[in-house]
C-alpha cells in the first residue's frame, strides 16, 4: 500500500474515534433526562404563581418525557439483549406518560398491520405490563377518579396485548 493510503485511512479512523468519544461524552441516559425534566418542572412550579403557566409547563415536561421514553423504548425493542424497556417512574406524571408511550407504540404497530416476531411481542408485553404496574403504584385506589382511570388503563392494556397476540412468557 502507498503511504498516502495509510495516511488517509489513519485520518479517517482517528476522526471516527474522536467522533465516538464526543458522542459518548455528550450523551445522557433517558432516565437522567427524564429526571432533569421533572426537576425543572418542579422548580418552575415552585417559583411561579399557579395558573395557565403551570399547565403549559406540565404539558412541556410531559412532551419532553414522552420523547425520551419513546427513544428508550425503541432502543430496548431493537436491542439484542433483554433490557428493561423503560426506567422506573418516580412520580405520577412519569408513570402516566410511560403508559401512554407504550400504548401508542402498540397502537402504531397494530395500525401498520405488520407481523411481529415472538421476541418483539415478548418485549412489548413486558414493557406494557411494567408501565401498567408503575401506573397502578402511582394511582390512589381509594380515589374514585384514580380507580376509574386504572380500570380504563387495564382494559386498554388487555385489548392492545390481544391485538398483537402477546401473552405471558411461556404461553
């Protein structure tokens, strides 16, 4: 090989190595981003007067959290090893958003009509059940509104899992 070829290949590999280091140093896990969004929302809520601004901040926080959770869910569904699909939610907002993200993903797959592999169905089943369990931990069973929301979420969960033919492991 010519020296110029070695020099070009060396420059390309050095550039890729530098790019990889920059990407790894600048990335933060979805759970940290979600926690940061929640902390920011809590700080804004504490400093602002209640009203329209609180609703907009909550909606912004929910949207940011949903984006992070969708990304995490996609990576978990495509990963070759078994990863927990979503991080454990710390509060009601995170639990509700996580459940919505998983249900929207399943609805999107149902709408496409593509056949799902057994492994993908298994991961979706786990993600949906984990999200529902987190939601049920955050809702108050003594509150009639929360109880109705939980029952509605459970019905939605069963319908969506039936739609993609996902069942408990071993079935």
